[in-house]
């Protein structure tokens, strides 16, 4: 099973960026934590980061055969309709993660245009949210795969 781990704009500077909000872990550290947890599930992780919406869309389209994706779209979550459409077209399982609790922040962050096309959304749990998303996604995908083979 293969899961895409996608990070949107400004998540490449995690660790230095407002650590009081986003924590002190770097993106590479989070990716490694997810990779290790995925290994326990017997799942392979394909990490990707871009500051550009179109590049993320290209990546999702290229990797369309993956079983699932976990994405923190950064601020694109609030206005990225093209990204939303690309995620909607992706056939696998989809989880959105936000490190911060966006519902407790500025009003523009409380509108998530990507969230309605997801299977689940995790926010406010910091780096742990990525592991929570993976721990929910993998059994969900396994369950779907089992249902598909049933007559
Ligand atoms: C974020 C929340 C977004 O509002 C913000 O633009 C980010 C990070 C989060 O992980 O909490 O870049 O997605």
C-alpha cells in the first residue's frame, strides 16, 4: 500500500516558522515519524512538498494510482479550489491535516475549501495529527479493499 504525504506552501520552513503555533519539528522530522509509523503498518510513504498549487496538482495527478494521501495544504486549504478539484478526482483515501487548530484562529482560516472532499480532517494536534491521520487512513483503506473483494 502506498500513501502520499503532501505538504503545501510554507511548510518547508516548519521548525523556524511560528514554533509557538506550529511546533519545533521540521518537515523532514515529521516525514520521518510518519515513515516509521507507516513501516509498522507495512505501508510505503511518498513525501512531497511544494510552495506552488499547480505543482501539487501535477504531483497528485502523476501519483493517481496511490492508495491514499495525507495532505497539509497550508493556506491553500482556505482558497485553493483547483487543488480541491484535484483531490476530489483522486480515487484513493484522503486525509487533511493542520498542525494548528484553525477553528480557533483568524476567521479566514476557519473556511476550509478542501475539507469537504476529504475522508477526514485532523487539526490542532500538532505533529501527532499526522500519525492520527495515518492510523485512521490505513485501516479505512484495508476495510475498503476487503469490501471490494467480497462477492
Ligand atoms: C496550517 C494552517 C493554515 O492556516 C496555514 O496557512 C498553514 C499551516 C496548519 O498546519 O495549521 O500554512 O495548515
